[in-house]
């Protein structure tokens, strides 16, 4: 990425926008003076040397690449002229055509990072409009590689589905962790011990999956084939509807993502 490229993050004062800003600064994709960030009410005390503003028009004017990191409901009243610029949306549910029309550009990327961007472990699917060039794609890949891992997908409906699977995804292991911890405490384990045990199990599993890079189905099958305590737990959870419950949850997230953009 060119060192002279100027990036602006509308909503850079928020959690996700700030995580993206930190990631691209840490990766040295831009220098602080080439990064502009907007905020709604009070300027955050971070990112020394960056340009801070509460005026999104001012941010757009000084940026080559504009990242839209606001809630979909707030975006509907957002005014920023992006003619000739690359716009990267990280908003759930808002479609490429809507973004292009609102901001006056045919260079639009729709993406969906997740909460793990804060620690450089986000999975980010994205798709570009017809006007997005190969140079634009290189910029998108560089930004989201700095935040973790990225994939260009084939169609917008893939983004809608992945909004639930990977966009909301960090909440699902947390939900499992909460259920495991609550059960442990109910059986008399001290809450601090239960929390450390559960958190360590999930962190270790994540690192194991990352290192081995195997299909999760194969790993589950190996535990079931061993016919030990793990197999007993897995088979009971599945008989109680674990798999179908996950599928219904992902379907609900997909329907919500489509509805947020007014596409239902």
C-alpha cells in the first residue's frame, strides 16, 4: 500500500472503527498523519498524530479511501460525498447498491469484520462492486489482513449469511463458555476456577484449530470414535438438539441481516 494513501474512518471513534484504525497503524499501512477519524460527541484520547474531526464531509474530502463504520440506522442520515473514492463498508445489512447511490461512487466494497479485530484475529468476508479495481482489492486485502484473515466472496448473499456465522461468531463461543461456566458453578466449583477452566479450554481449542487447520467435523469425529467421556458429552448434546439449535440461530441472524438493509 502506498505510503501517501489517505484513509478516513467514519466512526473511527467507535469500537470497531477504532480496532481497524489500530490494526492498520500497527501494520504500518498508513502513517498517523494520513489517517483521519470521525467521532460523534467527544474526541477519544488515542491515535496521536491522526486527524480527528466530527465533520464527516471534512473527513471525506481529505481521504482516498473511506471506511464506513457506523450503525446502519445512523448511516441513513449520514452525508459524505465520495465521488471518485473507494468506500469500504463494515455495516451489516446495507447493500452495495445503496452505498453507491448514497455516496456517489461506483467503487464500493461491502465487508463484515468481527469483534476479534480488536486482537488482530477477525475473519472478514468482503465483496466489491464492478467498479472496484485490482489496486482497490489490494488495499482491501491489506486492511483486513492487518485485522486478521480475509476472503473475497462471490455474492452479496454470502455476506448476509456470514454476518451471522462470522460477524456474530465471537458471541457463540462466549455463549458456550457461559453455559459451561454456569454448569460448573452449579455443581459447586468456585466461579474463578470455573472461569479460568472454561476460558483456557476455548483459547486452547482456538489455537489448536489454527495450528492443525483441520476440518472441525474431522476433529469431532476423532473424539467420538475414541468412545470416551467426550463422546458421551457430544452425543448427548446432539441428541438434545445442539446442531439444529445452531442452525436456527444462524438462520435468524441471516434474516436479521437482510432486514437491516430493507431487503426482506
